[in-house]
């Protein structure tokens, strides 16, 4: 009974969220199908993920490697798993065989390790360079200078494909501040796209969470990471 209720709540949340997302897209003249919705399932149980899966959701995001590998082993194989939390180099090997997109590439060391582990698995791993755009001291990510160095170094790492940029805005009530941070990342995406040759398209801009995704959509988000807006509050 309890689980049936939880599944029902998640299905409803997803439907409501989709409606809001469609409305926001329409208001600013964007297409819903340009936006990938990643359901952030960190700290949520298997049953909650299955409820979203059964409603058609296939992209899920996790922050912690151990939790990601546990869930990957228990859940359907057609789920696209996104690693959105900070990634330590010594843990890359646990996810290299299956991860769909790593959002948190933020150092040259990590780039080298992902390339090495991807090669061992016979894969090319898609990654986003995470840039520190907020003024919150707790947030991870590379500086713009480091980010550009990673992008340039990735020209020489055949098993890593840089697909775009990721950022987490400051936790603040100020929409203007969040908008400025997202605009900064969108500007870097444009500049770097023009600067790199040969051209790997930096087509993904991973910005926006439950609280700030409407602002992110206005600033070119092509992927949003939504946890509480789908699953409710985390324990
Ligand atoms: C937890 C988390 C999210 C989801 O946050 P919500 O506010 O629950 O939508 C998105 N991105 C990152 C990097 C996160 O750690």
C-alpha cells in the first residue's frame, strides 16, 4: 500500500513536471525535444526509480559512485546513467563500463584516468566539463582557464568525447544572480565552440535543477537535472 502510493505520487509529479516544462518551453519559444530531462535519483530507493522508469523516464542522475554501481546492477539495462557528482580518479574504473555521461570532469588528471579506463572497456565515454560558476565555496568544478586546458587536452584522448559544459548555480533567492551565472557558462560554450578545431560539438549545456531550471532554459540549457521536482524531498 505504502509503495503503491509512492509510485503513484512519483508518476503524478513527473506528469506535472512535464506539463510545467512544456509551458516554460512554449513561453520562451523553445522545443521540448531539445531538452533532456535527467531525473536525479540520489538517495532515492530502487522502487522510486522504477516508478519513474515505468512512466517512461530513462535518464537518471546519481552523485555517488557506490550508489550508482549498486543501482545499475539492480535496474533495467536500458537506463542511461549520468554521473553528476564529484568523481574521484580512483573510482572511475567502477563506472567506466556503463556510464552514459559524466557531467563532472573538472581536472586533467581525471581526464587522463577516464580515457585510460574507457580504453580498457573498449568504449568512448561522453563527458561534460564542469565549470565552477557559483560563488558558493562548497561547489566543485574547474575554473574557466582549467576548463579550456581540459578541452584542449581532450583533443589527444581518443576514448573521451567532450560533449559540452555543466554548471551548478549559487544557492540564492536572487534570480538575477543565477541568470548571470548561467549566461556566463553559455558564453563560454559559444566561445569554446568557436575556438576548437577540429570541431567536437559542445552541444550539451547541463544547467538547471528543480529550483532554477526555468532560468536555465532561458539561457540555453539542453539538459536539466531534476531531483526533488520529480521524487519529492530527499531523506
Ligand atoms: C542533487 C543535484 C541535483 C538535483 O537537485 P534538485 O534540487 O533536487 O532538483 C542536480 N544537480 C546536481 C549536481 C545535484 O547534486
